[in-house]
C-alpha cells in the first residue's frame, strides 16, 4: 500500500472536517471530526440567531473564528499525518499544499464581513445608549 499524497489529503481536509483523516486511514477520528463540524455549525447558527442583536454579539463572532481555527488545525494535522506516512521526502509537487491552506481566507472573510453586516448595528454607540436608557427606565 502506498502512502497517501499529503497535498491531496490537505485539500480533502479543507473541504470538510475529517475527510483528510479518512484518506490517512484514521476512521474514528475522521467520523468524530465530521460530526463535530456539523454540531459546531448548528451551535454557531444558533448563537448567531440568538445573540447577534444583543450585548453579547461577540460570542457568536468568536465562536465562528474558533470554528475556522479548528478547521485549519484539523487540515494541518491530516497533512502532517500523511507526510509522516511517507518513507522519504518526495519531490516538490506542482501545486503547493501550503497554498491550499490559503483558501481558508475565503470563509474567514465571508464570516467576518457577513457577521458584522448582521450584528454591527447592535454595537453602534446609538444602540448601546438606547439599551442603557431603556434598561434605566425599566428599573
């Protein structure tokens, strides 16, 4: 059996959590990561819907950033696992595996921009003052 190509493993890991580990042969970890990804997406969606317009607007934003960081971590871990299975250092591939991790900048930009388009009005000075005055009048 030949060792999997680390670049291909990295690209699969960037598609969905655990796909890279599945290519390396770590099935339990792969299925655990895939179910963790699905659960994380649901939790982040729930947090965003519930907290984007409140004082706790940073909680879903930080949860989304942690999600993207874990996405990168599992992809790098799968890449290193595949690289460790190779007997000798292969020649440099035509498509750089390191450049593939740069594709994570797209979800990072989408999450950051999209979140602040939705939740930014809760963080403006006018909305903070409005909540303060409303809470003051209520008791």
